[in-house]
């Protein structure tokens, strides 16, 4: 039991780095819809892997392998369409979202024995394995290394793609790389909060941090700290009340985000009322 809790707590720490760093980029670039489509398309790969393994067509194929395949394909398709056919972007995103989940359900329905998609949809951090922790740790190192090496380019790309292009940054390539890394991260992070909730943890901590952050780096730092608070707090509350840890973490993140949004609105309203209007100045 102690080892299970330790693995869960460590998974929360490692996941928080990805949620904070990647979530900030996803939020600033306003590609949460793209990330959401990729996260839901993952179910198709999971269902495919379970079916191929159970029927003996690809013996021993792990669900994570199918998830990686579908996530990367979805990211490539959405990325190319977003760059080449802006008018079709919403349609393709919704199509990938719906088709991925439907394919997963169909594969699971044809898989011998009973396959419950609930654990994949909502996750269970208490079942995370040592292998998952290694994958999360390696991905953390890769993501932090890339951010440290290319931070000026990433900041320019996130806030002003045209300016980044003028500076000689290959914005299209960088955009595809961001989607690919996000897709790989989603596959690993769905173990923590599940497919349905992973997009919430990619956006809520970053959105909360965005109310106070003055730069992309500040937003990443704040989002990581918030993610750590939500994951560990959610795990503790879920343990006390015997509830799903992933869902509890997202509920906690949602409450704090809504509170921060309300406080920000109240602060802006108060400043407008207290603002001194000079003679001749329009209110």
C-alpha cells in the first residue's frame, strides 16, 4: 500500500511538470481543441491494441502502443489540416475526436471477454506502474530540455507567429513538433486523469496561472505549481473520501480556476470604479 501511494504521489509530481509546461503552450496558442481531439482519438488506439492482443493477431500488444500510434496520426492529420486548410480545421478536429472514440468502442465491443473503457476514460493514478514513471520522467527531461534550449523561439511562436516567422523560425515545423510532443504526453498523462479529463489538466492550471503571470516562463512555473497542488491535493482528498483521484484533481482545479476568474473580474471592476477621471477625460 505504501509503494502504491508513493508511486501515485511521484506520478503526480512528474505529471505536474508536463501539465504546467505543455499546458501553458497549449493555452497561450489556443490549441486546446486540437489537444482535446488528440486525447480522445487515443481511445481508438487503445481499443485496437486490446483487440489485436486478445485475438492473437498481434500477441502481447500493450494498449499504450496503440495509443501512441493513434495519437501521433491524429496530431499529424490535425496539424497538417490546420496549416493547409484553415476553413476545414474545426470539421477535421471534430471528426478526429468522434471517429477516434467510436473506433475504440467498436474494437472493445469485438474484443473477446469484457473490456471496460472506464479506466481508460477516467484513469486511476493508483494503478500507475514503475514503467509509466520512467516514461514520465524521461519525457519531463526531454520537454524541459527543449524548452530551455528553444525558449526565445517558443515564446515568439506562442504570442506572435508572424513575428516568429520574420525572425526566421520555421513556424510550421515548430507547430507540428509541439503537437507531436503534446500527443505523446497525452498518452502518458491519460494514466493519471484519463482521456476525458487530461485536457482539463492541460488547461485549468495554466489558465489559473495566466491571471498573474507576466511571461510564458512565469506561466509555466505557476502552472506547474498549481498542477502539483491539484494532483497531490486531489490524491489526498480522494484517499480520505474513497473517490477517484483523477476526477478529484480536476474538480479541485476547476474550483480554483473559477475562483481565480471571479477574483480577477472583481479586481478589474473595482479598479474601474476607483479610477480617477481627469477633467475633459472620457470615463
